[in-house]
C-alpha cells in the first residue's frame, strides 16, 4: 500500500521535519561560530554540532522547565497525528478520548532546584557520560557554556516586531495604564466622600454624648 509522506529537501538531502532541514542549513553558521573561540580542534567542533541536543540538555540540568506555547502546539500536532494514523486501534481509545485533556494538562516533570555549583557538577557528569568518559571535554563545555549555547543559535531568524505591532502594544499599555489610573482615582474619590459624610455623624455623636453628660 503506497503512502504519501511530506519531506523537506535541501539539495540532495531530504529530512522528515522542517526543524531537521533548518538545522542542516544552519550547520555551517554554527560551525563558524564555534570556530570563533575553538581554535584548531575540528574534532571538538564536530562533536559539539553532532551532539547539540545532548549538550543543551546537560547544560539545562536542574533548570525548572515551563511549558511554552510552542511545546503545547507541538504536542497537539503529535497527538493529532497519532489519532489520524491509529484511529481504529482500540488499545489507544483512552488517548483518543482524552487527547485534549492531555494537551492542556501537560507539564514537564518536576526537577530539584539546584544552585550554580550543583548544576555545573550535574552537567559535567552528563557530558562525561555522553562523551564516553572524556572529562576534559565535559569541563570545557561547562566552562564555555555561554559561548557554546550562543553559537548554537547562529543563523536562527529572529521574528522582528513590526512597527504596527509595536504601536499597537504601546497603545494597549497606555490604555491599560489610563484605566488603572482612573480606577485608583475613583477609589480615592469614594474614600474622600465617605470620610466627609461620616465626619458630621461623628460630630453629632460627640455632641449627643456631651449633651447626655450635661444632663
């Protein structure tokens, strides 16, 4: 049975996902960024590129991870794909019936909050394991993590805020600030009115007390 499959082609190479294709296109830029501070060690540069995901995961150890809109969208796409491909599978009935709840309720596993020293130690351990016992490499990655992570972003096209969007955001913030100021001013006026209205009552109460004492 033939099946249609969407692929992404870059030159003669094909990739199953857009992310894989984009990473392949960005590889020369990442390589150039790494070569900027790693001199004469092509093997290390290639290792860092080939093991980017493992390096990023190791350096992220002990960091509390929150579910982003992109995470939730990716999960939704994955669940929809599973439902579409295995709709008749009774073993997956629970997933089909609760796909929306799974997507909305998804949370990354809780992690123990670590201080800087503990994070560095955990990262070294993970990197040593990933590099088959190369402690020197692990130490280098931890000591140069900021430059390495920045190099991994080489070639990433950052979404620029259009002037229209910036103007809209500015107008929204101004409107919200004005509404807040109006609410606070309204609360102050109400408090002033209440104080003014109770003062005569207080005076009358005092006079009544004085009169009662005099009599």
